[in-house]
């Protein structure tokens, strides 16, 4: 009798572990995941070593919008992931003149850069470029140090695997990312 109860209890535990493991795998691969910031290209919104939650679900619906902060595979080093802000959308013509971004010949207002005094870089000018369908032009907020679409070109949508939604570390900066 005791062996039968032990066997049922063991089976119950194993089924619960299997269900929990399956739910975790589905959650991490299709809904959300943790991501650690490496580098200073997104200062001051996101700093080196901070940790964020990224949503994978939003990408399944195809909703990538201008100014979303996304995590992607670096096109010229696919084994590495980076975090950048979406600046240009498919079908737009993007140009950079003296550090100012123009979309379809209109200056792009970037409120997240207001009041920030980042040093300039050698990438302050870029000739007009048509962004292909299913591609996005991404840039870091700290433009002087960022390796972004100015270096490797527009990014295929399939390289983008998450949108940042929430910072959970450090606790002093806990909250939604905008």
C-alpha cells in the first residue's frame, strides 16, 4: 500500500515538474524573457549592467513602431545581441545631416534626446537611404559610441527578437521603459 502511494506521489511530482518546465520554455521563447544591458549605447535611458524584461509577444503581432527599444541580433555578428531604438521604418527614406535625423525630408523630433548633451561622432552625416520592406533602421541614444544601422545598415525584421517593456534591476530604477 505504501509503495503504491509513493508511486502515485512520484508520478504526481514528475507531471508537475514537466508542466512547469513546459510552461517556462513557452514563456521564455514566446512571451517574455530577461535581458542584461551591455555597453553605453543606450545611455541615459538604459545603462550598462541594468536588467530588463523584453516582450517577444509584441513581435509576433508585427507591431514594431518608431522609437520602440528593441533587442536584436547584430547583423555583422549574428552571435551577439544588442539593444537599440527603432528610428526608421520600412519604406521610409532616412538621412542624417549634422547629427539631425530626417525621415522623408522632414526633421525627426526625438524627445528622448531632449536635454541630453552627448558628444558627436564621425557618423553625423549619412546620405539618403531607402529602408527596404521588412527592415528597420536602429540607433543607440548615445550616438557617439553606438554601433548601429549607421554602421551595418537597416536590420531585417527577423533579427529583432524582443521589445523592452520593464526594467527590474537596479531596484532604484525599477519601472516601465519609455
